C-alpha cells in the first residue's frame, strides 16, 4: 500500500508546509530511502514551495546510512553555496524529523529540504521550440551553476 503524501503537513525548523501535489517519487535502494518531491504552501506566504523528502524505509540489508546522510548534506551544501544565483532553487529551510507511527516503517527519519518553486516552464516541454540564442542563454546559465558545484573530495571548491 502506498502512503499518501498529498494533504500531509510536514514540520520544519521555520514552520510547516502543507503538501498539495506529489510531483515525483522514486526509490534509492542503496541508501534505503524513498524520495518524494511535492508542491505545497506554508507559512512562507503565498509563493508556492517545493518540499524534497528523503524518507528512510527501515531496510537493514545493504543500506549505507552514512552515505544517505552525506548525500543529503552535500545537496544541502550545494543549495547554500549557490544561494540566490538565479539558476537554482532558493533554500527556505532544511532539517531532519522523525517519522510518525502511522507511516510505513515507523521510527525512522525524514530528511527535508524546503525550497521556493522556480518560476518558469519545464525545459523538456519547450526545448525544441526555443530559438538558438535562447538555448545558448540556457546553456550559459547551466554552465555557471555547474561551475559553482565543482568540489574536491574534502568538500572545498576546486
């Protein structure tokens, strides 16, 4: 049975968010997590937000919990590093919260990232209709974002 995230309220350090619609859901088996990306609204105002939830599945076999924590912390560090670059989501809040007893595999964690929804359209839907200069502009923006994410193994910028 699939857990229904729509309508759920997720608390975080800065308040809470009411989930309106699940946008994506997938499993990361080697980390023992289910990743849910959902649109919602919270006490941040009327601007739509996106919540990315990394939910522990409670699986003990072949799960690298330290890698799951590192993965989350790396993603959080990247969002903080990129800040308000304009090409990435604006981080509103993050944290780790306990799963409720009503959830499948209770007594685990949910790692939460709360970001402002990026305005615009899905690139997959419009890419072929863009003019050459529009595509070049998007490529430059993406290159700038990727350039900021070049890290060495110790977490320092190269």
